[in-house]
C-alpha cells in the first residue's frame, strides 16, 4: 500500500518518537523512509544591510547542513529500516509539498507541536498546511503529554 513514506523532522524534543513511529510504519509496509529537514532560507532573516554577503550566506548554510547531518545520524541510530536523508533550504511547508509531489510519496508521517489559541495563529502550523495541501495521506502524531 505505502511504498514511499516521508517524515519531516525539525529536531525538536519529540523528533525521536515520531521517527520511530514512521520507521515502524515503513517496516510494516516494506516502504522507503525519507527523513526530510528544511533549513529556513537565511535571506529572509538577514537585515537589509547585513555583513553576510551571498558568499558568506552559502558558507553559513553549508555549516548548518553539516550540523543537520550530525543530527540525522543521532536520530537514525536505533532504526533498522533503510533511510534516505534529505535536506532542503526554503519555506518549510512549500519544500515538503514539492518533495511529496516530485518523489510520488505515498504517506507523510509527521508530528505537531500541539500549539493552540493565539500561539497557533501567530506561529502557524506546518502540519496543518501539509495536511491541507498534501496530495497523499498525512498521519499526524501528537507529542506525548499534549492535550487535544
């Protein structure tokens, strides 16, 4: 049923549980598991007259990618399912949706921070945007201890 599963990760405190859940689903269906992380585009966060030149921005992004690679290695340590690690730079939900379409992903397994009220309105929810725009089913995992 599911041949390709993507699990977007943000390396929050709940990432390990969500990745283990996604790995179990992938194992059950003998599916490929894609772990996916988006590095925010630093151009959006840099003041207009920044000391960061385009060349320096590229170096900063490369350093962030190296750190993300290290974080990936930590979270896949106990997983016995083959994993494809993907790192993109851009707007998180846009990059995830684009990847789902490009790779013909069959299922998205992702977590939610469980924010509500004004915090949800101000920050928004990547999970909600993925749920609304995804061309495939989305399984949202609520972190342990978070109420509905």
